[in-house]
C-alpha cells in the first residue's frame, strides 16, 4: 500500500510582511498563516501607530491579564495567531531600511494606514516595488487613494454609515397604534462588520494576484477601500430607490417577503431559536413541528401577505411554543419537519456543540 500523501499547506512557500493593525488586515494575515504562509507582523513603538487590539480588555486566560497583558488578550491573539513579530520605530531610517530588506524576501505586504503615511515613510507601493518587482501589496484604507474622502481615517462605527449600511439596519419600534412599525434609528452592523468585509475581499484579491503573478511574473497593488466593500452589500436597496423611489425599511429580524421570519425565546436565560419560512412548504413544516395543523388553514395566516399583516399574532403563537422547549429541542423539531431553523448558540455552546 502506498503511504498517504503528506498534506502540504497551499501557501507553504509564501512569506507575508504584515504592517497592519486593528482588525481588517491583521485578520487577513491570520487567515494567510492558517493557510501555511509565513507571516511577519511589524509592531511599532509609536503610540499613534500601536495596534490598539493590544489594549482591548481580554478575554484573558482564567480572567487574569498577567504581567504581559498586552500580549495575552484574546482579541489580539485571535487576529494575530500564527505570526512572527518584530517591533520597529517607523520614523527611523534604520527601521525603514529593515522593512525594505524584509520586503526583498517577501511575496506579500499588508498595510492599512491612511494614504499619506506610507508615502511619508517611503514605504508606498512604488518604493517597495523597486525593492521587489513582483511584490503583491494590499493597501487597505477607509476610502481608497483617490476622491475627496481619501485622507479620512476609518473606524467601523464612523465608516459604516457613509457606505449606506447603517441606513438599512435597525430594529422595529412601537407605532402609534401599539403595533410594531419600521424603526427610525439607524444601527451599526454588529462588531466591526466592515472590517471583516475588507478581510474577505483582501483574501480573494490576494489569491487572484498571486495566481496572476505565477502566470506573468508581475506583481500587483491592491487599493482596497472599506467604503467600496461596504457598498457592495446594499445593491438591492440602491436599485430599489433608483427604479422605484422606495427606501428600504428597518425591520429588525423580519423579512420583507417571508413569514414567519425571526428569532424566538426558548427555555433558559437568553436562549433563542431562529426560524425562517421561505415558502408555503416551510410554513406547513412549521405548523407540523408545532403540532398545530389548524394554523395552516387560519385565514390570518393563509399566505405570506396575510402572515406579514398578522405577524405579531403569529409571533406570539410561535414564541409560546418555543418558550416551552430548549433552543436545541425547538431546532431539532423544526428541522425534522423540514423547516429552516437554528439554535442561537452562545460562545460556550458553540465550543461544546458536537457539530
């Protein structure tokens, strides 16, 4: 019998110089390390350029920060796993020389400073390409290297509203008639969602650039604006306004067409199950799982339009059923009947879940 082939990581022979900080590009670097790349993270001793995830409060092993708390926080470790590191003062000519020496033996550079910073240090793509002609470099900024906002810094909380997602996000609120209505207050998309959109976009662009380099021998500069990646997720809303002059409503966990569609309480503290009925088949399955076949013929819930018009009554019925079960029990019953459903797992439950 032939021995099993030894697994080889797809990026085994790729070396990455990571000059980035905070979330978007550090997480891209961590993913590249997961795929086998050698990633060298450059830390800086300048306070203005320090990776702020070092200062986030944990989580720490056994809830004890320890003497080296800036090294041990879970957020920083998650974003920088699998990397080597080197601390430099980017202002010094000696440090800039070291970076250029490293670039000569690297394939990829990641950075997420505002456009003026890398040029000021003589570390922009044109300068680094002179050291490594086939270099692939990702410059991740808030608004790219052109346009009136290009010099603006970027944080997800301030960036997301500018690319439109904030206007689409929001909870429903109680209206004058006491029923839930479209929400009036925009919301942020969870925990720095824009950063992770940039992460995934950078990874795809990098793989394409490395494939192109393998074919042509040419490097590539990837000008990655988080503003641009954010606008890609609101295309439906933009088109709806352009063609129908209609603004997308803020409806929380509800859906503009499907019903029922939401998250429902279960037994235990902060335990929930998500249910999404896409069509009549799913709705019939929900009724079957709850052992309430009469709901399928109830005129209030006869079709998706009727169900959306009586969504609060329907939600109360479903919530009464889910509240008598654990989130896993509700999920299993619904899935067995053929209805899309998922338990809303906590961090602990995700860690211990058999899947």
